[in-house]
């Protein structure tokens, strides 16, 4: 008889591993032991790339037939900030007044614990009509180079097909049950450098000041309305993040000036179309410039359908809350998984993620495990 994995106990064991990205610190060993104990076959996958740290990842599967319900998440966590600001040991996983404290409690070790709890229930009950898998990376809080993308490549090369995926990121703003993510905005960062000719401020005709051109370009970028939003996405926005000349002198016209910006964009745009628009704005002002663009993810949407309806129904049954289908917030590894199957995100309340004294109510962890268990039951029941 397979023992039911307790979501809270596994969450505590995971939190006690100080897995600040890119360190694993034994977190995947803890998870692998729990999964193998309930019948999963585990694959540890370490990937490398130039100028990035090696990352340990885990793909685990119970069953060998379709459909394959995948849970995706991560065991790496962000740094602590000032450790002295914590009221508890950040890796002590202490429970005080019904609240579990520790780095990674909300983002997202407790969601991993809840899913393993749910999977153990489904396996014990014999309701798995297909397969359950977990795709767990140690690189979600890092550069996301040697994590989920490479695990997905490995899966494709090895015939591992997933039919749907639930990502356990903390999706709820204030209360468990409020929000399911069915898409994410795209994100791109730009570094704009405008070049001129250095000179004396008293002899501007002998120089070429790049600052007026930079200001003109930034004015055009900051004051252009990109769109009005769509049915599922809020309006796209461009935010300036830095402006610098590196010029400490008051009597020197600088040779160049730089600015940084970030664009969060909806599915009206692509990274490519926005890059073209940015070059048009720069060219319209004229002069020499260099534009370095990095696209960390394209906008995507999993249209509302059977999968999101199942999650919504279960969430309301367990919490009594009617969840919103949302695309708000930042990016997640769902941006990679959407190329392989329908993907949605549902996890804990994110109020304290990345903060000092990160914490979550124990009752929410257990409710999340109930939600995941009911989702698995509903998914496999619908497939006979």
C-alpha cells in the first residue's frame, strides 16, 4: 500500500534545503525520494551553457500511457535579502500560529509538496487512467537557460509527450481561489545608446551632443500608446528604467548617452514587431544609435476551454471563490511549456513571495493539495 505524502511535511523538508538559485542544496534529492516512494520513475537532468551555472533538474513520471498530466514548477528560490531582517530562520520551516515560514514557502515549494500529496492520493485510489508527470527545474529564479527549456528539449528527444500542464506558481493576490493564469504578457528589455561627439560646453559647434536626440527618442517611446488591451490582456506598457551618460563633468558634452527600458506586451504584438517599431522611432529622430534588445518571453494565451473550466470548477468547489481567468503579472516557465500543450497556472497566495518572512497558512497548503487532487480526479475521470 502506497503511503499518502503529507503536503506540509514535504514542504517543510524542501524549505529546509537552502536552494538559492543556482544551488540545489539537496532539494531535488528530497523530492526524488518522495516521488520514488509512490512509484514515479525519476530522471535527473543536469544542463550546462557557456557563462551560466550548471543546473540540476528533475523529470518524473508515473505510468507510461497517454494522457500525461504534467505538473511544472521549481525548487530554486531567490536570495534572502538581509538575513537579520527575518524574524525566523529562513530555512527552518517553522510553523507558528498555523503559518509556515521560510524562503520558498509561497514561491513555490509548498505547491510542489501539495502536488506530490495529490498525486499520491490519485495513485493510491487507482484513478490514474494514463500518466502523471512532474517537470521541476532549479533555474526558474535564475536566467532560465539550463532549466525548463532544456528539459522540454530532452523530453521531445525521448518521446515524452505531455497533454496538459499545470504550473504551481503563486497566482492568487490575496486569497486562495481568486485567480487562475491562462496566459502571460510578453517581456522584452532594451538598451539604447545614442552616440555623438564629445566637446566643451562653451563650444557646442565643435561637438555633437547626443542627449537631445536621446530625449527625443525616449519622449516618443514613453508617450506612445501601444494598444488598448484585448479581451484577455491589459494594455501593453513601456517603462523607462535608467538613463545615464557616465559624465561627472559639468563643462563636457558627453560622447554618448544610454537608456534602458522594459516592455510588457500583449498578444497584439510580438517581440519582433516591437523591435521593428523601436527602430522606426530611433530612425525618425536620426543620428547614430545602437539598440540592444533581449526578449525573455512572447505573449501567449491558452484560450478558455475544458482544462481551465475543470480548474475553475474545482477551485470554486474547494474554496467557495469564483476564480478570475487572468494573464496579469510577470513571466513564468509557462511561456516555454505553451509550445507543447495547453498550460494553466494555479498556486498559493503571493503576498509574501520574495519578501522577508515569506510565509503561507498551513490551511492553504492543505486546501491546495485538495484542489490538485480533485483536478487530477476530474481530468482522468473525463477520459474514462
